[in-house]
């Protein structure tokens, strides 16, 4: 049975998706539901890749470079249900808003993108790939895998993260870097027989402060920032001199920073504060890593690194996007062009792979990851109507 690509059906699909929980690594049930809907809508080549991303294609009428519409399958934890005014997995439409975890981040936009693509079968200037990815909320393993695998080759990417109707063209990235200090453990009553790893901590914190004072600023994205956020001390015993200390740094980075350059800069800052290491002690700078397991069973021990990106506001794709979308109040005016405050999978598509990437979706960023998450239905209806115009415009601009 072929489903009709109407806004009402898209909204009902979004509501169904909200009712299916799925944190990063647990997207299987959501993925199956998305796969089923893509088939019902008549998309071609509907499939799930090794990492669990769901992909389908709306075949176009011509051979313009393919546009890829991307949202993610995972959501963040909903927290205490009692704190929600409307239950987090209800998917209820009340007072003009679709409510629940994922309403705007990102199951509402995911549904709109999927339906918008279906509405363009046989009409878009080129193929429209719909690829919804896993693990976006934990650094973007799904998108990284999708693009590295060569499974899709988009000429342009449109991300469905909330923009409130604006065209978003980039964001800062995020990296977690660790400074590990080692010494020799010993009884606290006999410091002479030990080398206290905490003795190096003060210099390391000063080194981070030096580094923080030397961060670059981008006119559009603002300043990069680095702060120490946690210190782990081992063994965790108050009468033992510790032999291991790990200082965690949260670094909001600008486009172009890769993990080698970040580690090198921390190393140089620490070296300047600790020119010679006392006997029996050592320090090391490294990226923080995390083991991630997809619902399909892929295991990845990855760096905690999400790249940033920034499109030139005068790039033809950006100009075409802003002009085609217009403003909700006045369609003759170009949409506002600006960066997001948070990171997205666009860091992989544009920051790493160089594919022109913009964001467009209804929804207010301030509701993301809160227990008031909601999507304005009339804004969503408007966004749904603008999507086909946007897709055709960016494909033609390439
Ligand atoms: Zn999101």
C-alpha cells in the first residue's frame, strides 16, 4: 500500500516515532519503523547499513547531483517522567504543539524530511537520498560510518536539526582531551617513598588556563573555548598517595581543528609549564575515547570528537537555500542565515568530507533536550511546504 505524502500523515508518523524510545545504541525499533514507512511511501533502495542507519531514495526526474536529507534515529534520555507536563512518549498533539521526547529533536523533522522526499518522487531535479543515522547524540558514529563506507555520495546535505525556519550553516565542534599524570603510589605517612601524581596537577591546570587564553575567535561562530571539567584520582583512598590522575578537558573547537592538532596544543602548553618531569613521574596528553556499540553489533572505540563546520554565507548552496525558503512572515524575504549553537552530523558531512551542508527545520532550539520538548504544528506545516522548494533550489545551485 502506498501512503500519501501529506502533512497530516507525516505528523501521525512523527507521533508514532515519539512513542518508540531509543537512546544512542538502542535505535533498532525506531529504525524498523522508519524502514517500514519509507517502503510504504514508495522510496527506492530502502535499506539498513552495517551501522544501523536507514537509507531510502526518492528517484528524481533529472540527473542533478543527489541531495541527502538527514536526521538522526536516537534521542537523549527523557529523565524523570513526573517532570513532564505531557508524558514523554505520548506523541500527543495538544494546544497546537506535538509533544514528547524527539518532537523537535528530531523525530518531527525526520518525518517531515522523509515525507517531503516522497512527495518529490519523479519531480526533483535529481535523486533525493533520505538517510537517518544512529549515534548522533554521542558524536555521530552513524554519519561517520555512512560517509566513509561510500554507501551514499550526496552532492549536498540538508540536516533536520531545529533552525526555527532559518538556514543554519555551521557550528563549533567538541572534543574531549585528557591529561594523564602518573607517579608512584605509597602510604600517605611516608611521602618520601612515593611520587605523588597530584604534584603535577597545579601546573597542568595553569597550562589549560594558558591555552584557554589563546583560543581563536571566528566572526560567525564565536570563540573556541577549553575548560577542565573533571579530575579522576586513583587509587581513591584518602590515606594513599595516588599514582594516577586524569584531567578531562571539554573543548569547543572551530572548524579545521583535528584531534592531532588539539593534542599537540595541549602538549605544548603542558611542556611550557612542566619543562622537566621529576624522577618517577610522567605525563601524557591523549584524546578521550569511548566504546560505542550499535544495535547492529558494530563495536567502535572512538575518540570523543565531533568536528565543527562553517559554510561561506555567499556559497551558492547557502544563497539558494535562503532565497528558496524565504521567511514564514514574508516569503519574499530571504531566510536568516546563521550558525547553530549546538553540534550536528554536519560536522562530518561538511567539516570532514567537504560536502556542502545546510540545516533547515521547524522547531525552537531552546526546547531541545528539555522536558518541555515540543514542535509547533503550524510552523511544521510551513516547513513541510518549504522543503521541496529548498531541495530543488540547492540541487539546481550545484
Ligand atoms: Zn538532534
